[in-house]
C-alpha cells in the first residue's frame, strides 16, 4: 500500500523483491519460507478534509495487524512495503502478540514521529512511530477523529512505550519531529553523526546493551531503504544523501544476526518490515536487490557461510 507516501510506486516493492530473489536468498540459508501474497489494495479515497487516503490506509493496517499477529505463532513475519505507514499495522500485530516484551528498532533516515498537527506534508508515512507511541493528533475536527480511530482500532491500548523505541540512521528530522522526540524518555538513538563518530559496531553494541538493560524479549526491526545512501537505494520515495554505505549495511545485518544468535541473548527477532522500495524511481531493480542482500545478512549470510 503506497497511498500515504510522497510518491506512489512502492506498492510494486514486494514484487520487485520477489524478482530480486528473496525466496532463493532465504532458502539458501536453510530457512523455510512461505509467501502469503499481497494484502489487497483498496482504491484511493480522500475527502476534501481529513487524512489523505485514510479509509484504504486503515483497512490495510488492520489486515496487516491480523496477518502479523497470526504469523508470529508460526515463525518470523517479514512484511514488504509499500510506504512506511504500513508499519502501523505490522508493528501493531507484533505488539498484540508480544505486549510489553516487544522493542522496535526503527532503521530510517527519518524519525516518523510527526502527528497530523506537525506534519509538513500531511502524509501518514511520516507518522507511524507517533501512532504506535500513542501521541495525540494535536488537532480538532475530522483529522483528529481519524487519527483517534487509528489509535483506538489499530494500535493496542498498551501503546509502544518510549523505553521500547529505538532509532538508527537518522539524518533528516524536521522541527515537529524533533520537538516530539525530545519529549520522549528512555529511547535509544544512533544518528548518522553517531555512526560516523563512534562506528557502526559501537552503536550496535550500545543497542544490545540498551535492549538487555531494558528487559526486552522480542525485537521488531522496521527497515526503510532510505536509511541507505541513495547511491545504493535510488528507488525510494524520500531519498536523503549521506546514508549507510554498502559495507555498513551488511556489517549491521551480520552483527545483528551475531547478537541474536549469541547463546545468552535474552531477546529474539520478532519480525521485520522492509519498506519504501519504489521501482518507478529505481535503476535496474538495484534497490530491491540491495534490500534482499541486507535481509540475507540479517538472517545469517556471511562471507564464509554459516558455521556447521
């Protein structure tokens, strides 16, 4: 579903990832993989007032919530986007399944903590973390009623707690997001400045410490391909220069896998989103191929193979 982003076209992202060899990449690691198909996309429907494409959006979120919650009982759900607002549904499904045991790692150039009152564009793809955290809309009228519907119908009543929210790769945060972010307490964040200054391994070690100290038992990773430098991922809706490099991307995936596979690791992977792959703005399906390669690293692909 791509009706809540700056550019349409990311609805084609799942197909692009399939064509880039997603199933073969996972099966080569000895993993069983079941493709449950696409969530049906309802037609565009936007009133003169209110949140853009609210009706098809909330229908998608509810279906994703249901499918993710059910899939957690059978394995590790992988949700392909679509714009990043889809994560309202997918993470809500994981929250429903795991409750307060769940922590969320938001890998993105953007913080996505705008609300309808602060969003410069009015697009829901810049608001998913604000919704999951249960932030008020800051408005009155139809937009407030629709936003409250998302909070009441999609997001579990327990909400995502700030001490369970982490950001990685931030480099483009607008004023409203910054104000919201600074009011949060207990979160972990590694901006691109932090990664440049301290190195990606140190930042990931700090993430591990934050998860362990906070008592999280499940980790959901929400990966927006605009966290990568546009040289690697040109096919996305809101590209920003200066993102993760190819080698940083793979080191991140491999290191997260090492952390998760450590015998004493107190948390496990709940699932992940990979969103904002937009083939309409891509070159030779480069962004989808890069995303599939990162997924492989996260699930255990290494230079010398998995130990036997």
